[in-house]
C-alpha cells in the first residue's frame, strides 16, 4: 500500500487528494435504487449492506437526460453535460446535416479525470462493459500509461491502444457476450484481478444495463445479478479499496397494462397536427437496440426549416434539403446563429410556441422546454439540442413514428429510462463521510460528484 | 375472522371487494424510501423485510404538491386533488378574500372510502396523529358507526363525535405530545389495540412526520423510530391483517452547505422585479410550524390585481384592498370569471408570461406553470390555485419574504417537502400481488391506489 501515490491533482476545476489506498468507483448502469433494495431484502448483498451501515448510502441526482453516455461522461469528467458536451448518445448535427452518435472522444469538451490521476502517479484503469464508452473514457489515458478496455471487446485489447493485452488471461474469463449479465460481471472481475496483481490503484468500473432493461427488481434474475455483483464488491473491499458506487440512471417499466410499450410517437403526432418537416431525435438511440428499441423518456425536436412553413410537403428529415440548409458550417453552436434565432423567434416563433404548448398538453408528457430553457434547466449543451426538448412520465416513452421502431426488440416488455423518474440514483460509499461531505450528501449531491466523494470525501487515509 | 364482511362496495368509481381478513392501510408521513432503507440495513425492520420478500415493495407516485393534506385526502378518497379539491394545506380564497386552511371536510369534494366500507359491514376506523386531518377523515363515518380520532387529541374523543371514548384506556397509553415520535407510534398502537379487541377490521392509520422533519435517515433517532414502527407492524401482521403501506410524501434536507435554510423568497423577488401586489401562498403552511417554518418546495403565486398595474403601491397581500377587490362573491372558481381571465390574458397576460419566464430562470426553481397547465399537469383544482404555480429543487424551498418566516423554528436544520423530489414514496404490501396488480405496480402506481391494492390487489382471501 505504501507505494500508492497520494499526490494532489486537479481536473475541470475540482481538486483531488487521493488516499494511500486503492480508489474504486463503480457505475452500476441502470441501477434504480429498488434493485438494491430487493437484493438487500433477500439478504443477497451483505457487502453492500456493510457499506450502507459502516459508510454511507443515500441518493444522488444524475445528469439529464438520464442516459448512459451522458451520465458516464459526467462521472468521468466531474462536470455536467453543458460543460462536457455529451448531451445524449445521439444528436442531429446541423453542421453536417447528419444524426451522429456521440461515442467518440471528439465530442468531449472536457478532460476526464484519468490522465490527471495517471500523471499524479496513480495506476489509472477504466473498464467498461460497452465498447461504445471505451473511447470516451480512454481519452488521453493510454498516453499517460493508463489502461482502458471493454468487456465487450476484451479479447481485442492491445498494449499500444488499450495499455493492456491478454485481458482474458489476466481476468481468467473469456470475453462475454454483450447481451448478458456476464458483460457486467466481467468488468468487476477485471477490476478485482487488476487490483490483485498490482496493475491498478485508481479504477473506474462501468457496467451495462442489459439485466435491468430485461428484468424488474423483483425478478430472480435481477436478484441473482446483484448477488453476483455483491460477491465481486466483497473482493474489492477485501483488497483495501475505498469504494464509491453510483449509477448513470434508474429504470422503469414503460408499458400499458396489457404489456405493450407505452409510446407517444412525437414525429407522427407533430406532423399530424402541424404538418411535416419535424425531426425528432431520440438520444437514447445506440447500437444496442435489444435493450430498449430506441425508446426512452427524452426527445429532442427540430422544427421544420424557418420560412419553409409547417405545411411544406416533402421536407422530410431524411432528405438533403435540411442538410444543405443547415450545412453552412456555422451551425447552431451556442444557441444558433443570429439568423437562426430570428427565424425561430420570428415567424417560426409562433410554431415553436404552438408546438411547445400543444406537446405539454399531451397526457404522458411531463416537461417541454425551448432550447435555451432546456440548456439552462437540464444543464445541456444548447448547440447539440433542437428547438424543443420533451420529457415523458414514469411509464411513458417517446418515439418518432410507429414504423421507425422495432417493438419486438425488447423481449420481456419494455423497460427504459431517460426522464426525471430515472434521474435519482444510488450514492454509496464504503467509508464514513467527512462532515462537509455528509452535509453535501444531505443536500443535492450529483452522481458526477462520485469521484470527489470517493477520493476526497471519506475519512479514509 | 368469519364475522368479517366481504361485501362489495364502491367509492368514487372504484370497486372494493375486501377479503375476509382485517385490512390495515398505513400512511407513514414523510417516509422517503431512504428511511426504510437505512433502518432495514441496520436490521431493525424485520417485519418490513418480511413484507418486502413475501409480498411486494416498490415505489408509487404521490399527488402533487407533495404535502400531507393533499396526499392523505387522495389516499382516503382514491382520487387526485383535481377531484377531491384539497390542493394544499392552505389556499387563498378569492371569494372570501382570505387565506384559508383546508383542514375541514367542507373543502372535500369527494366521499372518503370509510362510510362506504362501514355501510358494507366493515368496522371502519381511522386514526391519525394530527388532529387537523381527523375531520377530513371522519367525514360521514361516525354516522355510519365508524371511529375516527387523533393521537393529538386522543383523550378528548367522545362516542358521539368520534365513535369511541376512553381511548387512552383502550390503547393503554396517555395522549402523546404532538411534537414527538410517540404521536405516530400511538396511532399504530391504537390500531393494534382496536384489532385485538375486535373493534376494527378496516383501518387507516396515518402518522406524522415530526421525526422525519427533524432527523435524516441515518440519524439514530430515525432508525429507532422505524424500529418501533416495525414492532407495531409485526403485531398488526400477527393479528392476521392484510397490510398496505405508503407515504404522503418524501423528505429532503433544504439547506445550504453552511446549514442555513436554502430559501427563495418569491414575494420579495417578484416585488423587486415587477413591483408590489404579488401574493405568494405556501400551501405547506399549517399550525405545526416547528416542522418546517412554513417552507416547502411548492408555492402558488397570485398576480397583482388586473388593471391595478404592477407598480401600485400599498397593495399588500395583508391589506383589505385585495379582500374587497376579490370579495364580490363570484370569485375565481373553475378558472376565474371572464373578466379575471381577460385581465390575465389581456394586459395582465404580459405580466403573467414575464413572471413565469423570469421565475423559471431562477436557479433552484424547477417548474413554473400557469393555472390551467398546473391544474392539468399536477392534477390540481384550478379554482384553488393562483395564476402561477412554482416548484423548487431537491434542496430548495420557497418562501414569501424573509420577515414572514421564523427560521428558528426548524431546530436541527431545515428538512422539508412539497416538490417533485418528494413525490416518489414507498408502496408495500404484505401479500403477493395478483398478476394485474403486479403489472400496475410495475407501471405508474399512485400512493392513492393503496386502498385498491390492499383491498383488491393481493392474493389474500
């Protein structure tokens, strides 16, 4: 233990003074607090129970929208999406006229904590279940001697690009299928193995929510999954680590009483009411559609082209018309160009107001904001939003059109996230909190404070 | 047990088919789920743990605002505030020009479940901690042979008015002080006593949140309180009851890091920006100010008198001017008179929009709605609102002016409720749910479904 660096470092305006013990931050993807409650009630999470009693267990507020990339990016940078720039898995880029996945470090506008930790002498390691997150997390880390790999592509990790190779041998398990509980457990087992063999003393372990999308908290499969997580947690604690646990988002059933998905098709409804040309972006969209069928409780709406009017035919979101209109290269960064704003606030302003008011009247819609209000109230990057942002209720998801979604994808009924009812997540520490952090925990702590809490906030030395 | 009536009855459009067992619904005032989590983690709620494993434990969405009267009235009627009419502890009644407490049955626009249960042959009993709720709950019940009393005034219950006398002797405890854990425990002990001696087989037991306002979930006092609740719960279960547990609202610390209350003084801020004449109603206000100093996360704003302009001097909310202005007897029921509406939508509409937009920009304010939108989105009675409704964040409360509030009242720092972050509450049943109720529990169940779930939803016979 004496070889563990306690050197101060600072990232994005936050100071970190790590203890002389391994630091392990775990993001349990999709872990609504009820999953922990149920497994605990069954007596299947003794190590978590030990943390709750001897350390701290409470709730933290996540970043909105309550999606994976948004919140993982917040956790690894310690700042909200308005600063780090990742406001969804997906956005419509007016500069390119394309809908783009934000699974690349090029979209990240803030440094992650890991290169700084590595420069301060920590053996920084990031293990994620989904490969989509690895590049964001690895940004700048490998160059500093750190390690970053995914369980999804564990077998393909190479020294030059991942800071490690022969991962399967190190972990003692084969690369798991991504649609499995094992994809997450592999992440935790990898953390244990790297702690054990001295390759890591500053870890971020980020699981995937395959189990939670598929199973409710009371399902035996969910309880077994959390029991397995707890076993790995026990090993991490035995190895002397200070452990902080949070989640990126919660999870709720989004179904009608008959079990069918409870969807509001925004693009269809808006077109039916106001004419064509609306483009609805669902920032939950990612390559892992089996989880959720691209249906979540958060959507971004781009209005029809200013001046084109709401009745313009053929102004379909998939046609190049929009791309060329928006493709001037100036884009809408930081709230859009003056001309764009005039369009929206001028003749387009009527449509914006009408669409906002009309959307807010839809049952199941909980909040509707214009771009600037959404950016301010939800801490989002304005230039990666549309003119409107829409949130839906606990059991309601937002879609584009019925044709767009493969509703057969969610096999056991739709469970998803993205809205306010998946915003609150666990905040758990293995050690008692210092008084000032206890006060913060009692206020409005954020899930992206987890590194601060784990590194600085406990009485661990 | 064979003497317990299973006769069907129906209230406010809901059908109830009670089992041949005692039915006990418990509302644990201010019980954020974290209180249960902490006491469970300490192993101090074995009976609740048994319910969670053998029955059901999840979360339900309460009625907004997340206040006591609003949610208790919803629970006992099975309908939202838009139907039963109790949208706060307090409202400004334009017909009388007064700010009125809604602690009387005359404000209730829907029948409670209890008289119907009594008519169907059940021994219906309501025990509440606070006297303020008793009259609402007792509405129509005593005439049907039922019982209703409060622990606060237990010693004063009389047969004619309460359906019971000598309560202290029946319960075996003296009337507790209202500012005590005992005020709540007395409620549960009374339920046990009345079950034991055959005086009750259909009970609603509603506690008070003195402990939760005072202590965070991790405080030993809170853990002891829930352990004591659990002991009474065990007795209720031993007596063969089907038990349903929920809460009226959660509870959060509403403090700055230095421990001082985190307040936005709406009346001061609005007057400073737009001129005098704004009247801010805080519907958390009740006679029990030690709990919260009348500070919660929900407020109603009445704009200055239409036509009077926002610069009118001396138009203070406490002066008779307003009373006479609004005292025509026509009031604003169902959205206000045509003249009122014209005022608000006409020259006053500019002020309404400006105030709404400006309020929404305040850090800590989470939602701002005009009257009709609030009524629709929050299921509130429009005629008991003002022109604007304001909600605040997890650690933020709304006040009138600094002078109005006694900030020394909350002794150990301010913990309060009223907003969205106190909206989700426990939903716990002692028996496994029928499949259709399991599906509903997984969707968006409400805390005011608790009688439906407890009476109809379990496999108890």
